[in-house]
């Protein structure tokens, strides 16, 4: 049985000393992973003032790595249209060294339209998204895995790249790939060490649509099955790809009670999810004291193999 893992994502700015103290506290509490969300845009109040500032995801992840010594550290997820893949490969190997080999490079093809507008970058056309992500990850992996690498792709090209320095781990930092539609799930099946889903799509969230509890589990199960089928077609063992779920974007409310948390984890572990990430500050309805009780009592039991 694959052990369950639990992580938290920092998705908004706060005073740096406060963030540093928070990450150290999370590590002391036993969380397995800490993640940096990737957003440029900031929410505005009724008067047009920013109410949710953002830091750069890769620099934020570096800060997490510097403040901790044990937890896995990664991006959740770096939006591919915002960054050149060769630069992302260099950022990933740098994070790997800062963290002493604890880094995960989380990458996704989409990107929030508000972030793309902020950067003046057009979204990838839906019909090209799978091919572009394939080309993108070919570059990232080539630079991380080979001593020298050249690539003349349809969308991305690299000439004269050398692996200097090499990653801390001989096998390179793991790749976490967020994917939800058939074309990108096929790419994830070929390249991902970890697959990430968050249930509701950005296109749905833009319209104010959040998947309900039953629908989020059903669609995640269907997407996981597609991922497995594509992995088999690519001659990969589907079990070699860890499956993760990013909470906070559906109507699931795990922080309302310990029972709701256990139910949430149980429904997703039943369909093969083994890693859970939660935004912090917590998203959605939550009751005081539930977070602390889950951390102190529930997570250790679940990691030890107790049924949710």
C-alpha cells in the first residue's frame, strides 16, 4: 500500500518573517510537503485595492526550502505559458540544490487567464495544448537528465544546453504534472512522476462553478483512469505515477470537522489518490480547532495506514 502524504500550499503573500515561521511550524507539525502557488494577479476589494498579494512561485519555493530541512518543496504548479522551459529546468535544478534534493518541479499547461493577462502572454490554444506541453516537458527533462542537450521542436528550441550543475539526485527532481483533459493527460502519462488534479477547471471557476463532492470524485476517477490507460499505451506501469489532489477548488469542506476531513480523504483514497495538498490560509468553510486536531491526531494515524 502506498503511504499517504499531506502537504500545504502558500498561495498569497504575507510578511516574510511570518511566512518563514509558518513553514518551520508546518515542518515541525509533520507535514510531508510544502508548495508554492503560481499566481501574478491579485484580488481587489470594492475600492480597487489589492487584498491578496502574490510572490513569484519559484522564488517562494526557494524561500520555503531555505527555511526548512525535511519537507518536500515544489511549485503547485508553475504555469508553462509564463516561462521558457529551459529557464524552468534551471530553476528546478537550483531549487534542488537549495533544498538538498527535496525539490519537485510542478508544471501545468493552462494557467489562470488573469495571470496570463497580467503578463501579456496569450493562452495556449486548446487544440495545441497537449503538443505544446509535450514539447515543453521534452526540454525540461532533456536539460535535467542529459549532460548536453539540443532540441529543435515545433514550439520550443534549445541549442548548446549543458547540465551544469547536475541535480543533487542522479535521477533528477521529480516532475508533478497537472492535467485534466485527454491531450494533457496523455502527456502526463509519459512524463509525470506525480499527477495533480484540483477538480474544478479554471474555465469553470471563472463562471463561478465549483464541482460538488460527488462530481469531483467521479471526474477525478475518470481522469485517473484515462491517465492509467495512456500510461499503459506508453509502456509505463500506471502504478509508477503517484496521484495527488489539490483541495480548495471544489465544494468539498474537509475543515468543517474531523469527520468531514476523514470522509474527504477516504473518498479520494478509494479512487487511488495518495497525496493531498491544501491551501493555507485555509479555503472554504472551516471551524476553529479542526486544523489543529487533524494535524495532531488524524494525519499520523492515516500515514500509519489507518483507514480514513
